[in-house]
């Protein structure tokens, strides 16, 4: 007998649009528990830089899958989905509502529509592409990915080494693009529920993103990065590929002044928010909501 999808409520949107505050209000109103649905907030060394909920915020309701991964480790969407489904089942069994909160479109896709069962890739392909990455640089391989799988390339950052290599290895190993595999996922998804998306105007969001970077630095983001560097000094480590992390790494290596670091951090954050908005606007199941409109979210939850 096919297992029925688990009821959930999803709150998505671009970085810096106020998802954390809204999620807390939802959790308190709906007897919910928050499940991280953001690929950067899994890293233990970067709670400030990746804007994970603070200890005070986490004290207001249970939070799951934040800050559990070492900087040197990578995590696939499939592995994350396996972990998330286990947590979601436990929350549901307690009679509470799982609230999926974050900005990683593929994570929402994996739970609401199922994840592609990509066959194992020959390690030699991975090794060859990784060697090319070190030799030729991420921009060169990203340009190749943009030619061969433009839909997926548009969703990721041109310096996201892990995802660039993964997409190219899947293409070479299976003969099909990552986009094809995502479109041909498992028929029965593990979860079901509304996908509410905050859709701010990008120009209105940009000043908030700039202020947030200043606030992160005042709160100790550079000190956080220095501590992380003492634990892992490999610039190719997956945890360092995140926006904010990569720019601070370059500053600590003397490649960027702090002002240049902040400028690049903001530029990359804004570009990432634009990609996130593009991805969520293209989702036919996404329900656009004004940032911070908790009443609309509660109404949507009531209809689900």
C-alpha cells in the first residue's frame, strides 16, 4: 500500500525577506515545529553568516536541521530529503504541524514533488570534473553547464563549485541533464501542503540585504569566519562556497579589503535573491504572499 504524503505547510522566499519572523508566528498559531529548508543553514560553523534562527528565536518553538553539518562535508538534496522526511514524520506523530521554512527551491521540490532517483555516477567522472574545476576554475565549468543545461545553471551561483560539478557529472554519467531528472521525479511525493512564497520587490529588498550584512558584521560574522577557518582552511570545502562565507574567506586571505568584501557580498546576495525569486515565480503551485503577511499565511493554512 502506498504511503500517503505527510501534511506540511511550506514558507519559501528569497534571502532576507522575513521568513524567520513569520515562521515563529505561524508556529505559535498553528502548533508547529520549524524544519530548515535552506541548503546553507545546515552548516554548523556559520550560524550568523547564513542567518540561522538565533537561540532566542529557537526557544519559541522546536527547530530542526539547522547547523548540523561540518564545513568540510557536503550534502545532496536526496540526503537532506531523507533526513527531513524522518523529522517531519516525528513532528506529525506528535500531533504538531511541520513548517518547512527556507529558500532552497530544490529542497521544497524534493518533498512536495519527489526527488529524482539519479543512478550512481562513476567516481572517475567526478574526479575528472573536480580536477578540471581546480585547473580551469568554476566560471569555465559554469559556462559549460550554462550551454548544456541552461535551466539548472540559471538556478545556481556561478561559483557554486559543488552544484556545478554535480550537474555536469550527472549529465556525463547519465546522458540527461539535471533539469530532466528534476522534472521526472518519483510519482508519489513524501509531503503535501501549500507552498506560500514571499515575493518582495527586489529593489525594495536590496537595502534590507545591505543592512543585514552590516548587522551580521557588527554581531561578529568576521570572528565567526575566523573561527571556522581554524577548523577548516580549505577554500574548496562545501561550507565555504556559500554567499558571505566565500567573500569573508577571500578577505581573510588578503584578497579583498573589508569594504570590497562587503560590496561583493551584497552584490552576490542580491543576485542570489533574484535567482530565488525567478525560481519561485515559475512554480505553478507557489502562492505569492506579501512579506510579513501572517494573516494571509494563516488563511492559506486554514484552506489546506
